[in-house]
C-alpha cells in the first residue's frame, strides 16, 4: 500500500527527508509518495520540490490535500502554530503527524492528537549544513524517536528504509537528550573556535592553526570513542599541573575576557574528569 506524505517547512531537514522518503520503498513494499510541499513562499516550495524530486508546491494550508502522513520540518517555535494551522483545515483524523525537533517531544502536537491524529517525533542526529552531502551519506544515521505506537509503527520501518537507525528515547527527557547533541556538536565547534583564535593570537596564521589543531582534535575524539572520556583525557589538568592551568587562564583572560571565562568554566568539569580517570 502506498502512503502519501505532505511536508510543511522544507528547509535542509525537510528537503533531505523528503528526497530519501521519495526514493525509498515504503512499509510492506509500498511507496512513500511525497504529495504537497508548503514552505514560507512558493519560490522556496518550488526549490524544495526540485531538490526532493517529487511533490507539488502549494502556497497555503488550505491548498494541502489530505495525506496519510504529515512531516512538520519547521523551526521549533513554529511547530505548535504549524500544527494548529494544519488541524484548522479539519482533515487530520486518522492521519499521522510528526516533527523533527531534537528539543521538543511529540506532545507539542497536542492539537493534532485532539483532532484524532497519531503523533511522533523523529530527530536525525547529525548536521544538515550541506543537504546534498547528507542525502548522499544518510545511511547509518541515528534518529531519536518517540510518540504514539501507531505513528511509530509507520515511522520506524520508514526510517529504516531510508538507512536510518531509530533509537527510542524518553519524551520526558527530550530537552536533556538534545542538550547532549549540542554538547557533542555545537559547543565542540565553539571550543575549537576558541582554540583557533588563540593560535592566531599567538602569531600563527589561520590556515596553519587549523593544521596544528586537526591532529589534536581527531586523536582526542577518536580516543574518547575508543576508550571513553575519562581515559582519553590528557594535558595539564590530567597531570595535576595546576600552575600551568593558572598561567594559561590568566593569559587567555588578558587576551580575550570572554574566552577567558570559557577557559575558567571548563576547568572544574575537567578536574572532575581527571579524578574519574585517576580512580580507574
């Protein structure tokens, strides 16, 4: 049996998932048919349809046809309003509605639930900065999923069909789950930016700074995933060299006050990590 899919909000995530669903076999051998695509403008909807390779661009909620499944790939603050606007059209009874937010649980889709829909969330755990590259390399991507059993009965095999690895998560801990991803990705970039700027402040050109930092970063990350965080820790705090840490903190503070505060904030949790390493 074929399944129709409408997409509301076709930025990077919506476009990638739309393309992958359109290309994959659906549940029980059927196809997932991308039907209508609604974004902030007709031009962006047309561009999304071109990327997906399927679907019809529409310019309003009223123009959306009934679909078996609706994907809300809008920003977090727009999920509730988008769901309410969808439900206002009165065609959601018996359908499935899901969103892709990592920070919000499926209960944000309460309006759809009250209208008789089954709801869920499916959060792909990776960066979507380059949609073409993500679509080409999506196989093996973990997706945190939670929601109504009926919605998950569709979503889980559909995600597996596009190469995803669904991971059930606790909806009550969704914000903490997403914070973990922010630590692993966004804040890591912030820390690396501080390192690259400090190298440059020490007189090293940016291109060379990146070359200097790359082996340190790749080896540290590889060790974390091979050994665990505590065993992977090295450097002055791991050695108990508090004098060096103090000098570094002062030097960074004098160079750039905000980066100095970042350095200071990282000292205590790194000391805790060093104590965990010592106990092993």
